[in-house]
C-alpha cells in the first residue's frame, strides 16, 4: 500500500480507537493513537495472516504486549474484515469477544495480555517454536509500550532472544513518553532503549513513529536482518492527532472528552479495507503423531525418588509423542529433565535462571501446537505466578513440575523449600494439582498431564521413597487410594507425597497398640476425590490431614472444602508446617514440623483418648 494510503489508514485506526472507547465509555484510546501508524504499516504491508484460517501454521504471530491498546488491535481487525461494525460496537460489553484487554476468545489472538511485561517473553516462546521446532517461516511481531520496559520480565526475554538469535522476532517499541501517571523513565530518549537492547544482542532501529516511509523502511530492515532479533524503537505522541490530548498528562485510560470533535479533527470516519497478505507456504507437520508409550516400570519395595521417575517418564513420553517439549530453569540435573535433554536435545529448552521467561516460553509454545512440560524447584515457581495467572486467562494448557518441595528436602533450608506451591496452583482458575508418593504413581500422572486442559501442576520429591504401587496400577486424575482400611478404623489419615509414607508408618505404630486407622493417599489434590473422603468421614468421623506444606491453601484446605457446602462435616485436624524451618536432615525436618510418623501417631492417640498421661 502506498504511503498516502497508509497515512489515511493510520488516521482511520485512530478514529476507530476513539470511537471504540467512546461507545464503551472506557478504554485507552490515547495509547492506541500513538501506535496507529505503526499498526497501519504492519497490517497493510508486512503482516502475513489468513484471517479465515487462524490456525494456519504459516500465519505470523501478533502480540499486543501493551494490551490496554486493544482499541487499536480491534480497529486493525475491523480494517482487515475479521470483525464487522456490529461486533465493533460491543467493545468492553458483557459477553463480547472484544474484551478490555485481548484474550484468545478471539481466534486471531494467541495469548492473553494486559499484565504488562508479558508480551515479549511470550513472543520469545513462539519464535523458539518456529525457528527450532517447526522450521515454519512465520514472524513474531510484539508491540510493547515504553512503560513496561521497566519490567524485569522484559529483560529476561531480551537476553534470551539475543542468546538464541531469534531473527524471526521483532519488537515494536511504542515510545510515547507518557505512562499512567506521568512521564516514563527515559521519556523520548530512544538511544537509552537502543543501548540496552543492543547490549543483549539485538539489532536496533530508531525511527519517528509517525513517519510512514521511515516505518516502512524499518519493517523491511527487520525482515531482512539475520542472526539477531530486531527492535524498532519508535518515538510517538500519545493521543496523536488531537490537540487537546496529544502528549498531555492525565489522559491515560480515559475516553476522549469530545469524541465527535476529535474525529472531525482527525479527518472524519473512513472505511478502508485491507487485504492482508496470506501465507504462501504450506508448512509440514512439525512433529510426528502419537506412538506407543512405554512408561518405565518399578518394582514394589524399590527406593526411587519421584523426581527420578518424572525424568524417566517424561523421556518415555518424548519417544511416544513428537509434540512434547521440556523447558527447565537451569536445574535439570536436580529436576531430572536432563534425562529428556539427552534423548531429545532438539526439544529441550534451557531457560536458565529466569522463571518468568521459563513459563512464558511454554505458554508461547503451546499456542504454536506444542505440549510443554516446565520444570524447576517448587519454591522458585512463585516468581512466575503472574505468568501462570495470565496463562489461565489465555486458556493455555501447560504442565508444570515443581521439585524439591517441602521441608523434606533437608539441609538446604527454607529458601529452597516449596511450602506455598500447592496453595498457589490450587488458586489458579481451572488448574489441576497432583502430588504422587511413589515412582509408578508418578509415571502414570506425568503421562496423564499431556491430555489435561489448563494449568496442571505435579509436585515431586528430592529424596527416595519406597515404591508401594505396582506398575499396572491406575491413578485417574480426581481419584485417591485408600491404601489401609477396615470396618474398625477409628479415624482417617489423609496424606499426599512424602506424608503418605509417614501415615503408613504411623498406622503400623498404632496397630501395635490395637488402634486401626484408615490411610488415604490423596494424590489428586485438585480435583479432590469427594466420594472417598465423604465415605471415610462417614465411617470414621474424624480426618487428619498431613502435609509437607503450610496449612494455608494446601491439602488440609482441599479436604475441608469437600465438606464446605452443607455436607455433614467430620472432625478435621490438620498437621502441616507451621514454624519456620532451618537446616536439618529430612527426618529431623519432618519431626520438627510435627508431620513424621511418631507425631502423627501421637496426634491419633491424643484424639482417641489413648495417649499415656505422665
């Protein structure tokens, strides 16, 4: 499209952004107006996309990291004919696909944005999938605002993209100088951004973001640059084209006060339609289909760490399915993803100590058809919580595995102990939370995760535990195992992970004194096995939950919720980690937390009135 027509298209996108916010009575039109020329040139001359086939593997990926500029994105969709005027009028209204910040409710949106600093890390994942896995010639375009360049996740992504030489990735940086409450850190100092990005191995181009010819040349340069990601750093004006709001503070996130006057000042409404270039190549399948799965098998009585079983199961899954990818945060020798890396190096992604980029890369890859398994220490996943939260909004499906959970890791001390992870993952919308206690259970659950929708989390253990289940035992998600039960059970012990073994030891100690207790292995914490728990409550009247986790939000709360809707509630007693741990052996840690076999047995005797009084 010629320059004069691109100028008109840019004005059309501004007018439509003003209209959208005015009709909704809310929104961010000034943030959209600054990037309108950048969007116009991209849409008309450089984006490759088939809007009739949003799942085409050759489509470019377009991410609005500054998701509040959704009026611009939806105006681009309107210009491309993807949505019509009637739907455009539903912006920000109940039931509309045109939400305040973009989500994959729209088929042309791959990931949810709106929490600033996420778009570039997600784009890195998409670029990795295209360049290292699919060999698909799509480009990844990420529109960022200058305010979000203060986010640490942006710089995790910048370094990773440079390190991986992701030349299919282009950052479009809209430097409009103003943030929400005033000027940004660097205002219009384009060189400040350029120096930082260049230091991370980026090719940088500084342009006037309202000069159509300069923007066109910048996009051409980005597409022809090899071996480096490109950043187009564009100086723009917030509220461009309307004198009452252009480059003025205090207008962020507000409809224009005189929308009709602003539209007239911008030259009135236009109705240009853009024929976006469609992919011309037919991409081959990036991975083979599903083959036969040969999970590892362990003999009962063996001593195997569940993290070892995880690494072996993931490796086996990689042989069976070509769409399985593994990502790790530089602890693969501990999480055991190194097993996968040795057998499937082309599908293993080292993300180093950058947990936000780690999770973001997985979310980006799953949007490109991969099935990612993300691994690091359970404690370190807290750094990436916002990415997990946004992944649920984006309807993403990824499998996350946290190792070194609980005080049972031993001498490393509390900084390395995941004691909040169950609560964090249970709180995520639509999540699945699993905690196996032995190797055979682990392998089955790892395989099951590949078929789950949403965020699934599996907790693994550092230390070895005895194998108590046979290799052919089944463990459906949402189930549990009553591994000790009689009609004479006085109460029920509910454990998960390491505490299952402590509960079994406690049951043996109590049996020696003539006290029988039921033991439930609650390997599926979310969803919980309500039927088994309710039956145990009816039979024994008292449930004791034992967890290597803080009492808030973990196993105990999951069990309590089963009886929270008016169902007959048993007596509930919760044993968990209530004090700040230090350095000690695993056995000493469990004893200090009051979740070892002796402590559990003592609690039962106290509750049954059989404790000896000295």
